[in-house]
């Protein structure tokens, strides 16, 4: 199974970017993992949040194939413990799924079209995080999930 993380906008922090790269490298030991960063829309000050969401949504949907399982990282999504997330990943891998796509939206979330295309939503916390730091948190949780699935000592329960 291939996993792709699509994110909107570049990371301003070198430290956050380095952390995401470190966990991406670790995840690649288990499966092919790719991070795709969509450039920020231009002239967002002249756009409403809905217009911004639509523009970002069009870019996101252009990267998604019909056979992909698309999961939005969304504050209103299902909350899973790390072990549950590992089991969730394991089920998708065992099902023969070719490509699992996670998406982190911009500061205003997702367009209705992206919500309609999504196969699911996962929340990393009931707290709100910046859309940049969520990248590092998610990458770490993905690595943790694979370490749990492979009975490695990274996760302590």
C-alpha cells in the first residue's frame, strides 16, 4: 500500500519541516510514503474563506484518483487511540488498498467538494493545532502505527 499526505501551503518552520522529514523517512521503511505540498493560493486577502476553500479543494481533488481512499484530517473526524489507528491502517493494508491519501487542509478547512469525495475523517485531537504542526503530529502517529503493527518497541502501552 502506498500512503500519500497532501498538505496545503509550505511549512514556515525549518524545525517542523525537519521533523516531518524524519518521520517520513521512518515510515518509508514500511511502505512507500509521499508528502505532497500544494502551494498557497495567491491573493488570498481578496478571497473569502469559501473562495479559498474552493480553490484549495480543486487542487486537492486534482491529485486524487477515483480508486484512492481519501481521509481528511479534520477536527470533527473520528478520534482514535494510537493502537486503534494502527489497527485501522492494518485493515486497509490487508484489504489490498493500493493508495491511501490523507489530507491536511488550509486554515479554513475543506471545501464541500472535498468533504463529499472523502472516504472518512480522522481527528488527531479535540484541541486545535496549526495546520503546519499537524503535519509533524500526523507523521509521528503514522510511524507509531507501523511500529505497533510490527511489534516494535517504539510504542508503550
